């Protein structure tokens, strides 16, 4: 195949933050062409957004059903190859399922759906169709996160014993959802966000990052979720004790009422021989700490890094890479996998290095487990799928 793969988008119209991020990321490596969209449930906003993005008028759709139906009837050399879904949580499942049923691959914002049952239905459909579903857990796309994962995989730290991950934000420190903040309004509404607020929104990122770097799976949780801001409908803060499938233990803290914090995601992973530390707001640095030896500072763009870290680095050392590039790594790897499948070849491990439907199911199971644990007097809840 000698062309870009073609993308349609559901949601992400003008003034929508994450839709613009997806379009930038998809475009960064020149592998994806943005062809059509159902960009808003408001027809005027949808049309205006299409004009602003220079889409052909006949490929600016008023809803996702129309988009998928009409695109599926286009000739093979015109119709899209995949659908990107950037709507609030409650509007993930229906367009994703319809896209898969009509032969389109899917990129979807996390969490994958509104419930574990919906996530499992999507997993079953992916398995039935052989199509590709990518979940945009952005932080796993950073090159120094991939370096950390590779070092753990190679046994540099020895057996993993302890994982500490935290994601503090401060943007929900007041009742901003009642002051016109649309993003806050749907994230704190159980009908639109699901059974968890903070843990569903950013706690799932922290859990996925812990599993991605360590190569382990969370097996048990002991959670304490809180609604700190009076009048809010869902948790805005929480603490979770973790048990992993190798016997390691951990702590996960997620909060959106940590006044003054931005997106201060950080993780520490400790093994028998040493530990790793990575901060999302200083993403080009990985601190490696050794037992009875001086600590080391690894930097992005250097020749001493692993092949997988270098594969996901775009510029020489000292040139900052950040959130958009990490997002683009996920899109590039997804796009390469789709192209390989279209060509009838087997995707490489590097191509397959992006979050998939299995990560989405685990994310929904994590939400269920922490909500159930927090509501119970029982200490530990098994992490079941």
C-alpha cells in the first residue's frame, strides 16, 4: 500500500481540546490523512468546524451514524480506514461498536467505555473482526517511559518489589462544573463519566503506566475514594493500595483537588537491585537509582538508550519532546499496524507497542474494583476481569 491511511473523527469540533491534540498527533509522521468528521452534536458547530478544518462539505456529517453509513458505501480508494472517537465517556461505545461492525479500525479516548460490560463487548467484536482498536493512554508513548519498561524487561532492576505512582491535578479544586466549565461538567456527571470521576479520568492513566513499565498486572486493590468539594457528584480524590501478580505491592494516588498542581504524574519502580523514577512534566529525564552505587540520569535522544526508546524519539538530545510527540508515537505505531494488516504482513513488536482493547478492559475493571473497594469495609478486593 502506497498511501496514507484515512481517518474520520467523531467529536472534536471547534474549541474541543482533545480533538485538536488527536489531529496534530495523527498528522505528525505523515502517515494519516484526516478526511471526514461528525464533529459535534450541534449541526451548526459541526458545519463550522468542518469549514475551519477544510473538510469537503459532503464529508462533514451531522452524527456518527451518518458518517459510518456513508463512508462504508464509498469506493475503497476514498473511504476511511479508521474512526477516531474523542467524545465524553458515555458516547464512546456506540460509535466504536458501529465502526467495528462496518469494518473500520478504531482509535478511542480513555476510558474505553462507560462500563466494564461495554468494554468486554468491544473486545469481543475486535476479536471477531480482526480489526485494530487503539486506546490513547498517552503517557506510555514517551521515549523515556519506554526506556524504563525495557530496563525492567531486561531484568536490570531485578524482581520488582514496589511501585509508587501518583497523578495530582488541581483544576477541580472548586465547583467549576457549575461555573460554565464544560469539561468539568461532564467529568463530574455519573451519567456521562461513569461510576468514577477522578479515578476514571486520571487514576486509570496511573494504573496503566504502572502496569506498562513494570510488565506486571494489578491483582488486588484497597481503595479510599473521596468527594472533597461539597456538592460534587463523583470522586475528585483517591488513594489506592495495590498488589501485583508477582507479589509486589504499590500505592496509587490520584487527585484533582491538589490546589496548584498541573499534570504532575510521576512514577517510581523499585526492584531488588535498584529503582527508576520518571516525571511527566520533565519527560526527557529518567532517574535510575542503584543499590550501593551512585544514581544515574538518563536523557532522551542519547546513543546509550535502548532501541525501542530511540525508535520513539524524533529529535537529538537536548531538544524537548513532550505530550504531542508521545501522542504521535501512539498514532504512528497504530497506523503502522493497520498498514501491515492491509498489506497482509505481520506487524512488528515496535508497531504493536500501543495500548489496545485489552488495556481498555483492564481500565474499566480497575474502576469497578476501586469503587467497590472504597464502598466496602473489606480490606482487599480482587482485581477481576
